[in-house]
C-alpha cells in the first residue's frame, strides 16, 4: 500500500490545462502557493492529450501557436512560483473542515489541505464520442484513433478523417501536407467549424490535394489485423469502399463532471454556475474557471479562461488572507522575479 501524501497549500487547482496553469501565474503574483491535480499523466489538459500539434489562433500576441508550445510556454511562465503537481490522479472527494479549509482527496490517496479550491477541469472527465460504425472498437489502436498526437505518424499513409467541426477541418488542412492521401468524410454538406477553415478545405479539394466526401456517413470498417477498408453510404443510399491505413473519427468529446457533480455545486447542463465578479461558485471558497463554468455570455475560449483566472486570483487572495492588504504590482514595472 502506497504511503499517503499530505500536502498543504493555499490554492488547490483541479485541472492542469492552460487555464489552470495560468491561474498559478496569477496566484503567484500575489504570493499564493498552488498545487495542481489532474487525472492525465502530464500537464496540458486537452491541448497535450488530444491535439498537441494543432495550431491555435486566438492567443493574444501569437498569430499562430502550436498547442503544446503554448503549454510549454505556460510552464516556463509559472516556474518562478514553484507549484506542486499530482498528475495521473483523479480527485475523488472534497471535505470542508471546521476551520473553513478544504481537504481534497485523490485516487492515489493524496490529501491536499488548502484554503481555496479552484476547479479548472475544462470539460471535466472526458472521452471521445464514438460513431456507430460496425467493427469500430475492434480496430482501436489498429488504425482507428480518436486524436492526433503526432502528425508525423501519418506521413506517407492513407488517412480518412470523419467529422464536420473545427478539429476535423484543422487536421484535414494540416495532414494534407503530410499524409500520402487525405479524405474528409462528413454527413452534411456544410461545416460547423470556422468559415475560414471550411474555405481552405474546399480549396484543397478543388486543387486535388484532398478528397472531400459530403452528405455521406461511415457504416463499417474491415481489415485482417490492421485497418484496410472503410465503407460509407452516400445520400443516394449507395455504398462505397475506401482503402485506408488510418481512420480518425472527430466527433467531439462527451464531458462528464465525475465526482465534482456530487459536491453540491450549482450545475447547469454539466457546467458549474459562477458569479462573474470573481468566478466564485455557490460554495464559499470554491471557484470555477475555464470551460467547466457557465454564465450569461460565456465564451469557451482559452483567453476567456485567462481573464477568469486573473479575477479569481484577486478574490482568492482576499479569502486566503482576509487581514492582508492587497498591493498588486504590474509585472511590466517590477518583473516576475520580484514577486
């Protein structure tokens, strides 16, 4: 039996994605200690786990930045504040103590005693939405993948992507210059993703650089040991067979709050309701930032989560140190290392 780890900190941040990491920076500026917990074995959340090489276009100051590069930069940014990490551990229990602190218990027996809990869990516990395709489960890891971790893996291969959202569009564009052959299959004739990305996909198809099959859906896959054939039905109910080395269904993620759903928080459609003054929840001392929260006018953007983290930290300081005077200094004047 592993030894129980007891950790004492100011803020316990549940979720080590981009918003959780930036919360460390904002808290660090106010000299608050942070410890992060994440069920994934590495920091970065969905960015590192699902699309580390995907380009991101809405981070201020970066016309384009790869997802993993953003995470690496955030880790470098918070290094001066020396946060703690419990990775590969799922938060199982939250207990409020008589002294108004919290005990956060994880699946590995770690107990984190903290003054404030910050939920930055993105979509919560998530898993890919799997389409109803015959034999799909039999080829998982044998040609079927639900995310692109390393684009180079697909170099020189015949790849079929399925979906109509941003991920399907972005990866079609990216893999067009890597894979031997790229085919995008979508059951509709219009896309849900960004119009600019959709236009790029149509242009690639017109130039003969990708195959674009609309108003069709996948029904079956086959192969001896590895994936070899993908069957689809078009709008005229005609069956077609495509040869493929890899199939990447990109139909989004199914969010699940997990144990968070049992913490008596105010929840609306699998998201935590917050006060937009400081992104506090209905339980004093607990905040929620990033995609896990909801409020009127909510935008599920990383930059919105960064804003929420900044306001949360200001409020959390007053909660953690009620008798201390908040003297916030601009980093442009003093530099991070002076905090």
